[in-house]
C-alpha cells in the first residue's frame, strides 16, 4: 500500500519539517508574548545561545573535526560540516574582510523559512535569529567570541539570506559558559 | 540523524524558555502547560498534513490511531508506540516505555514532578494531528516511572 512506500524516503524529510514547524510555533508564541520585534529578536538569540552551547558537544561527537587553526578553517567547518549536518544545506563563504576577521555565510535556501511569510506588522522581526545565537554559543564553547547577525534575509525581499560573522577575540579562561 | 538533535535541543529550550518567563504557582504552571500544548497543536496540524498528503484515506477511528502509533510516532520519536489499548468507546491509551523526550531526564523519582513540562508539547502534537484528521480529542499524559509515559486520548463526539 502507498503508506508503506512512503515510510523510508519521507522519514528523513519529515524530521527536518518537524524542526521547521516547531521553530515556527516558537516564533509565533514569542510574537504573542513580547510587545515588539526587537524583544523577540533578543529572545531568539538568547535561546539560540543556550542551544549552541549544547549543540557543539553533539557536533564534536558526531564529526571528526579536529582543532581549527584559524578563522578561515573555522568558517569552512561551519559551512561545509555543521550546516550540512544539521540543516542539510551548505552556505557559501564570501566577503572576507582584508584582515581575515569577518566573513559572510550566504544561504541559498534556509529550511527554517520553508512555510513562512512575514506579515507587515512584523517588519523588524529577524525570523531566523536563533541561528545567530546558536553560532555564537557554539563558538564560545570552543574559545571563540564572535558576533553573528543577519544582514540580508529573503523573508524581507532580499535576493539571498546572509549571516555576517565577525571574530571578536579568543576566549582565554576555561570556565564553562553560563546560561544567559 | 543530526537534525533530531536539533529538535530535541529546541524542544528543551522551549520548555525552559516558557517556564523561565513565568512565576511560581499552580495557576502559572497551568498557563505554561497550555502554552506548550498550543504550540504542539499547531505543529501537529502542520505535520499530519505533510505526512498524509499521499496516503490512502483512513478506514475508521482505530485505523487513524494505529497510524499515529506507528508511522507518526516513528517519524517524530524514532520508535513505535509500545502498546495501544482502547475501550472501543472513544478512549485510547498509548504507552511508550522509552519516551524520547524523557530519556535524557534522570530515571529516578527526584524529577518526576517535572515530567509534565516535557509532555505538554506532545499532547498538543497528538491533538493537533487528530484534529486535522477530523477527530476532536482531549489528550492527557501521565508518568509513573521515567522514561515510560502513557498518553490518554479521549475522543469527543461532535
């Protein structure tokens, strides 16, 4: 029967759709809970941070990635291993700064926004801001303080989705990061 | 699957986030449960639509419940429901002996009172899925020892 045939091929796709739909429900709830988009953006970043500090453990356990020797290597690992592993996409790395401390991740497609349209009254909402928090939290656990932010977003009419990453400093102390 | 890890972390952070912004007390706890359940409801609706778009029409109520216990549960929680019981009068009890959202919690009795926080989303998921298959229901969950969980589905006649 047709139900049987679907099980194998559809199952993997359903898993990622579960995440996408759950994320959508979360953003919807945060928009109800908070009065303005800026507060929602902050909360998404904060929640992403808490996820990132835990996700990095899962990532290091699953992948065979060793220590990165510079920020370029880190960028490669983020784009080619981590995004591939968790979201099934491989962003392009581009727009390196001359000093090599800034780069952009270009997402040709962003699975988080598969079923999403932004209404007019949420023009300041950074829908996928969880990703910035995840990146910041994960990298902090491997001793890198970074800034991550969306500078282009297809939900807002841009042609691509772009996350700008900036290296701030190497974190010297080895105390575990606390939750925000 | 790596994307499963993402969902588990997101779910835990949602629970944590809802409770962090709440005060103590019975009424507030109920409000948090409702909030999580409503989120699950919306996800369940969307998921069941995606899932059943190519399947044959269901024969009856029991056929729908079996689908939830096997295909739906396997996709979301990576295993089938261990036991489905019914009184054939609209009440179904789904027993999962190793419920995925509880296995990372301590198996002792110490955190038993917190279990309901991690079940509310799934109650909503079931209710939402059933809703979009034409069944109106009330879903409650109960844990007597971790990580086993019973979901009781009470189908409401329209």
